[in-house]
């Protein structure tokens, strides 16, 4: 997901876990400046928060990006075993619950629902977290009305990566995307003022498609970490074995398998396009950027004849330049539409 960000050191002992960043940047202005630094240190900020993003939305999106990046790096980059990374993510979940105002030891949506049923629910985002990113998240969530659930789901996805290294079926992989990708679309919808279940369902198509495109781009990298998102049932469909996978065999079976996965991701992108006309035209441009970026990855895989073992598919600088020009035209059109 871009260049590494130097978070500092996490402290792990038998008695306590202290995450990197605890106690730092404790005012809202400092916390949000910290989130901006994180967002601008990664190449994805072209998509996540860019010069086309409305000024009143930019900081919220940068805060959300920092939250996603920090959790992802806890799960993937922290120099610990999977077991310790799980504990770090547990602590991140605890601090999320603190930010929301949940009682100590209660972190799940079910526990929140029980508190609500008993008339004991906290004022949303009224707590005091230890981490500056969550100070910023509490502010954003209060301002635009984001609930607890999408943030919690993302942490569950990071946890899944610690224990689940293979997926037997498409349904299992789709469930992973439900936690790892779909909440991001929901967060964007909230930032732009959309709280609508049908819109969230449509946004899921784009988010799942983008997650799939990233998986198929990073098949080799993921395998180096002992992980594969290719469903076993799909390997079996094309007679490709787990031994072939470990040996990175790039024969006709592999190429047919990757074509199958690329085609499926494209269908999800196509389904997601049905949302564009229903939402804020400026948010529609963001979704079009997500889609164009993901489709460019799929096209790169096609152009190298589906051999993702030979080299990592990438979107070249010239292609990125033309995408930027297209986005600029879309943005100008959206601005005119928004003023009507």
C-alpha cells in the first residue's frame, strides 16, 4: 500500500501494550496534522485525498486514511509474530472503543447494541482515546455522523490476516472483502452526507472489485508472506495445485485462472458504476478514480498475458498522467453539476 511510514516503536510486555503514537499529538489540531502527514507520505493520496477533493472533505478523508493505514501496518509491518500482531490489533480495537466511549472490555457491535437496548449506550465518540489518529477519527465521525461499525470491521479484517492464510471458496474471500474493503466505501459515503443502505450495497461492488484487483496484482508479494487470496476451489477449477502455487508455475492453467479472476473483478467494477448517478457528483468522481485505478491494474495484468509471476503488474507513469487528465475533466464537469 505504498512506502512505509515510520510510526515509532510499539511496547509489548506481559503486563501492558503501548502502541506507537500513544500520548503524542494530543490536541485536535496536532492529531489532524499528524493524519495529514501520514496521508501525504503515500502515493495512494492521489486517490484517497487529492487536489480535486473538496476542502471541507479533505481533512476527514485524510483522518480516515490514517486510520486505515495504521491498522494495516499493525497487521502487516509490525516486526512481531502473528500472535503479537493480533495483540497489537486488540489494543487498537480497545482504543477505538475508548474513542467511542464504550465501557472498558466492551468493543464489539453486539455489545454496543446490548448497551443501547438497556438504555446505557454512550454518547457516540465521547470517549478519550490514547492515539492521535483516533482523536481525529472521533472528530470526523462526530461531524459527519459515522457509526462505530465500519471502523470495527476494518480491524477484524486486519486480524483475519494474522490467522487465515488461505481461502477455500469464493464465499470465504467475499466475506473477507466485506470486512477489509466494503467499510471504506461506507466511510466515504458518510463523509459526503449519504446514509443509505442501498447506496452502501452498491458501493460494496466497487470496493470489493478494487480489493480483488489489488490481490491479483500482489499475488507474488502475498505468497512471500505465506498468504494467498486465491480460492482453493478456483485453483481446482483449472487443475492448478498448491504445489504449483508455491513454485510459481506460469503455464496455461495459471493464465486461465488469472483471466477468470480478472474477469470476475471487472464484473464487480461494472456493477459498482450503477452508483455514480445516485450520489454527490463530487463523490462520484472519487468512485470513478477508484474504478479507473483498479481497471488499470486489471488491464496491466491482461497486457502481460496474465503472467503475474514474471513481474508485478503496475500502472505506468504515462497511464497515470492520462488518468489524471481524465479525472480533471470529470471533476470540472462534476463541479458544474454540483452548482446546478
